[in-house]
């Protein structure tokens, strides 16, 4: 089922003007005269990103018109990554500090030198 859903969503997004990233088929990009929108998806988790919030909303509305989706608001976590964004500064930071902490604890590493 996940593969069929992936193919279905990719077909829909392609029809909307998105193109797949050549290195990762689950990352797609849509470029228009108004904005660039990125979409990352894995099974049923989707993150939509772009500078123009109206364009992002338009994409969400188009997807919602075809599928039953729930908008969970601004993403704070995705695929084990923590997302920290500052809209005023126009920045987004992705990190996996929690994964590093889990690894350190799991392997009993107390100190390290860089």
C-alpha cells in the first residue's frame, strides 16, 4: 500500500507541475513565476515548504481537493529531524541532535574529542 500511495501522490504532484529530485524521488519541486515550492513525503507524512505562504496554501488546497488530509500546522519534526524556523530571518535549521543523543546513550559514549 505505501508504494501504491507514493506512486499515486507522485502522479498527482506531477500533474500539478512538480518534478522529482533526481537523487530522491520523495522530494519534489514546483517552480512558477510566483514561487518555488518544495514537497517532501514519506508514506503518509508530507512537508510542504516555500517562501510564499499563499502559494503553499494553494498547493495544500489542491491536494486537499483530491485526498483526505489533515494540516498539522508548522512542522516541528519530520523523519527523525527537528525543524527550527525563524520566519522573520527567513531561516530553517534541521538537526538530529536527538538521534545523536540516543546513539551516545545506547553505546555508552560519555566524552568525545573532535
